[in-house]
């Protein structure tokens, strides 16, 4: 088969012959055939003319994953069997074997048997496919087609896109043969975290997370140095399970912790343990900013053993810098100036401080969307994306004959009608409102719908008349039926009646049970001197509402509007409410006492709600910049929380709130450091600030691994930002001591080197393997009954004709030169 490297040069050949013919004809001479022939051969030689001869193909590379994620789930004998089967079903190929893990190596060359190739060891703690593909491509001749068969589970430590790009540039397809398997008994410790720095004698928590593919019995052990601190047996469900262990350090120093989890028949011990390092400090921890002399916060801080400073006014940023946490309570939050709000924001974001806001009615009244609001994990505004009303109310109006009587020369039914209409107009326009009038029967005067501008309310109530008996049961059932399907956060029934209902048998026990679990609050206004208070009280108790009693009918409109205003005032929820949430379970506390009120808010995206009052967040937290912010939506002054303050668990609960607010980032005297773990080097990034919070530039920073390690510089890379690199130490808890030789400041920044990710990702990543095959033009080879054959067979070896053509051209040129000088030849030409 003829091959030409530069086919465009062939276009020149006919042009030369035509030009030679035209020149010869214009001069009246014969065509110089020999010269044109020599020139033609020279052009063909320069064009890369060659001949391809057939021979057996030798360009199949078996690229075999030898990392731990495969080695722990697939036996070598099974991998051998797949390799031999693939080679046997493709006799047109000669195969070579390349193994890769952290490094890459030729395990078996072309023409050698593949048996025994997997016996050569490779460091198995990483899967670097880029080096494996590069080595495979280097074994293939540049001018020959080749193919790579990747045998892997699809979990790689480096950038697989680089390997794909190299194969695409070389024009070599990568087919994939999945190997590896899931380990249903493997239990792994995937996270172990705690504060990098704690106060001496201050309790703190160490948290860990366990991944299990199936329900498993595990044993967790926590060590401080060589001492066993805690041990726990537990059963974990499939997925991720978290656990928390308390501890307290009484002496200054650095304390290494190690957590170990063991399951039954756990095949991979390397992913069962993680370590961290905790340092103690005696610097002040908390600044309490309050103007309430009756505040319970000082007693709570004393109870948990925290050192704190109390202030009535916010200090400068330099005054805030020494503290790890700031507590705001006991004054209206809207009294914070813009400068103070920005100072708090910089304390959290830039200095890595923790902010705990305790807001009751006094703190929130008048507060909306100030500078501090974006820092909070909740918002007082209904989320725009919700697009759902926050309130749905159904009014049940008794229109029995008792309402036809006069009071102060005015019919009671008219007062009732006007009171209902005026109350509904107090609701927000997006609230849902409905009115049911009832005697011995009932009908919807206003179906449950948005209030809007309220123009149709008076018209719908205008024809309300009083007559007949009273049956309360069915109107309540109808209201429940409608409210339970309504799309609203808060749902209420307001029953206005004397409660004197029919004596016919009704299923009130069933109604009470339904009310208790419906999520609908039923409040009632009892009318007259002798209402059926027993029935109305049982209804409001089941509906978690309030019972009001009106003797003077003329006061009904005012009371009805007060009740409605309380419902529509979404900021405050008054009344006994139960509290629940994960913070209770994680601390092993019993049920918390109910609260008598809280501030209604809406969680922002990314916030963690740890205590809830119904569906509303009560205690929430989130990360902001380098610090963290938490918010408690009730007071701790006794108005709403007196049962909490009397509880023996209150100090423990408050301690947990402070722990959740404690920032994870280490900040020392304006030096905030973070460590990024890499392979083979890691980096320390330092954000440096001066006493005013501004960027600190041109510092001479020097860092050193402690207790043992070499010092390394931390040069400046941006305003206030410094970065240094150091060799990644062995797995475990470590720390870096940073010294600012310009100002004399110093700090210690703990960090953890986890076990290699190779031991975390187990099983086949089929999507990754499919992507490699699709992007390189390869195929997915599945081991069914037989592996599909590759497109092998004969290939062709290129034999270049350049030297032969060049010699022929030279020979013809010499012949033509001799003939031109031969006597008599010129005359015949």
C-alpha cells in the first residue's frame, strides 16, 4: 500500500510537466524527458512516499489499576483471568501490561507472557492515571495505530481529564474493562473534627462521622495520646452516622486525639481511624454585650466555667480581636449603628470570631434588614422563593337565633358581622381567609382565598342573618378539611360562639384527636354570660389555641381584631410551644421545657437549624467568612423562657449553643491561618491583620512544624495574604507554629493529615469509566459470557522510499548530463 506524507506536493508534478512542455514548444526543442523525470522523483522523495507492508499487530496495552481500592476488592487471580481471556479472544494483538497506582511500571513487555506480571509491587495509596496513560503511549510507535485497555474501578487521585487529553492528541482510543467491587462489610471513619483551640477547663465536643454500606454493629474508641478517653458500641444504619464525644482539658499544652471505628469483618483497616490536635489557651473567650442588668447570661456563663467580659457598648475592632466569641442580647438590635454593624461583621468574617445573637421581643422590635441582618442564619422576611402565604384563617360564625337579640339597641348578628369583616381586613393581603356561618347547618360565606384588598368581604357578610339552632361539630370538621389541604405555614380556626350546641350525638373524642394532630390551631371566643365553656375549652386545648370570654357583646369587635392581629403579626408567636431538634439528641438531654413565646423567622439557605419550635427555627447557626454566627429566637430573661431558666439542663443547653457558635478557624492576634493538605506538599495560607482589622503587609513570617519539623518561610502573595509550602507529614494530627518576626506576634495552627482517599472510595465508578471510553473513542468491555473482540488483525509497517527515489533521481540526472555531452546527442535533440 502506497503512503504519502505530504500529498499536496504531488500537485506540483503535473504543473512541472506542463511547464516543461510549454517551454520546449516555444523554443522549438524536444521535451527534456530525463530532466523532468529526475525532478519528479525528487518531488516524490520530498513528499514522503512510502510503502506499507503487513505484519502482526503489537499495539495492545493492558493498563491495570494496582491501587488499594482495587487490590482490597479484587483478587489478582481474577484479574489474571480477565487479562488472559481478553488476549485469547484477540489473537491479532500482541499485548503488553502496564501497572499503575501512585507510580507506573511496565509489568510485561510485548511478546512476553502476561502470567506473573502482577507480582511486581507498586505503592498502592494513590491512583495516578496520568502517569499510567503517558507510559502506555510511550510504548506505542508514533506511526502505528494502537489501543489501550484500561482495567480499573474508575477512582483516580489525579486529573483524569489530562489523561483523556493526552490520549486524544495521540489518537489512541482507551477502552475500559471495569474491575473492583463493593465491600458491604466495610465501615469507614470519614470525618473527625473538633476545635483547634479551647479554654483550659472548658468542656468541648469532638465529632466524628461514620459511613456504612449496610446496617452494621461498630465499636468507637477515642484516645487522647495513649489514654482511652471513651468507648461506645452502637449500630449504624446504611449511609452516614454522626457521633459526639465530650472532653475537658485541665492543663496547658497540645493534645493529640485519635478516633477509631471497628466493624465486624471490616476488610480495610486503613480507613478506620483519624487524628487531630487540640491546643489549650487561657486568653479571654467571650465578650457579653448587654444593657440589661437583670440578664441571666452572666450566671449561665459562670455555670459553664467560661471567662468573659461584660460591656454595655461595643468596643473597637482592636478591642474585639482578643475574644473568640461575642454575645449580643438585652438591647434593641436596631440601635446598632452602621459602624458597629460593620465592626461586628469584620470580627466574624475577617478575624474568625463567633457571634451569638439572643433575640427576644425587646431585641427585635423595630428591627428589620439592618446591616447586621445579612450575618444572621435566618431572616424575618418570608422567602421570596416560597411563594406561599404564611397564614390561613377560617372564621366560624355562630348565626343561631341567640344572635338575633339586641344589645345596646344593636343586633348581635350585626356586631358579629362587622367584627368579622374588620378582623379579616387586618390580615396581610397574601393571607388566606375563609368564613363559615352556621346554625344547625353551615355554609361557606367566603371560601378560603387570598384576602387581597378586602373589597369583597363586606358584601359577602352583608346578608348574614340569625335564626335556627346550633351545631358546632360539622363546621369545625369542614374547616379542618379545607385547612389541612391549604398551602400555608400557619393555619388557624377562630370560633365565635356561645358553644351551646345540639344535643345530638357527635364524635367529639375523634374531633379532639384530629385537632391535636392536624397542625391547625383552634382558638375560640365564648359569647354571653353562660357559654358552654367546658366544650369550648376542650376544643381549644385539643387545638393548642386560646379561649377568650366576652360578656359585653360590644367588646367583641375589639377582641376579635386583637386576636386576628396577634395571628397576623408573624414576628412573634405567643403561647406555650414545645421545642425539638438535633441539638437535644446530640447532648443526651431529656425533653426541654416548653417556651411561652419566640420570634418567628425563616432559615436561610446553608443554615443549620438545631432547635425548632414547630416548623419555625429556634436556634440556628452557619459559617460566615472565617467565623460563625448563631441565633436564638427567644429571650433568656424570663419573659418567654422562665421554664428553661428553671430547668437543671439549662446550663448544659447553653454550653452546647456556645460550642456550635465557636469558630473552627484558628485566629491568633490577627493572624488567621488555614492549612491545605496536598501530595507531596501542603500549604499554609495566612490572613494577617493589624489592630484595626486592616491588611498587614510586608511582614516577616516564619513557620515550623511542631513538635518536630523543619522551618519554612511564608512569603506575601497578596495584600494581607501570605502563603508557604511544606512537605506533607505522615497521617495524624499536627500543628504549625507561626512567628511574625516583624511585630513579635505568634500563633499555633493545628491541622490533620487524613488517610489517603484511596481507602475511602470503594466500588466501581461506572460513569467515569464510560466517559473515558466515550471521549477517547474506546469502548466499554463488560464481562458477560464473553468479552467483545477488539478490532485487531493486520496492521502495516511503513517503509520510506526517500533514499531510493533520491538515488534514482540522481542517477537519471547524471545520465542526462552524460548524454547531453556525448558527441552527436545534442544534434539529435
